[in-house]
């Protein structure tokens, strides 16, 4: 996630900042909650990602670990659009965090 030294994944070529905006923090929290909810829908307890005081990078790594441990990397995102092929949890992770699930 955000360390202050690099740009956020969704910013593209924008210059790095030292403090994320509130909007950026909420966008990344939404990503965490979205993936945790998907795990919950597959029967994986989602509160483990948010246990204790965490940072975005800790939550991201916990979610990554849970997806891989449950073997759900190629599982479809539940509740997606009927107009296009389903996205996998691996694809959603990459889209939301700007880095591959496995890598």
C-alpha cells in the first residue's frame, strides 16, 4: 500500500505524495472490505484481515494470504455483472491494488 515513497496504484504517473488524501484512504479501505466480503461469501472469516490495529499494507497481505490459503485465486467474484465474463479474485486483487496476487 502507501509508504509515502511511491505513487498509489490508481494514480498512474502522478507524483508521489507523503500523505494520502482521505479519498485515497477510503478507496483502499473499500478495496479491503470488498475482497474481505468476497472471502466471507466463500466461507472464509473476514475479520482476520481487520484484527487489531492494522495498516493498509497489513490488511492487503492478510487478504492475499487468505485468498491463496483457501485456494480461491481463480474463484469468480460473486455478484458481478451479467453483461461480461466474471472476474476472478486474483483479477480483482490486481485491479484494486495494482499488483498481482501471486508474484
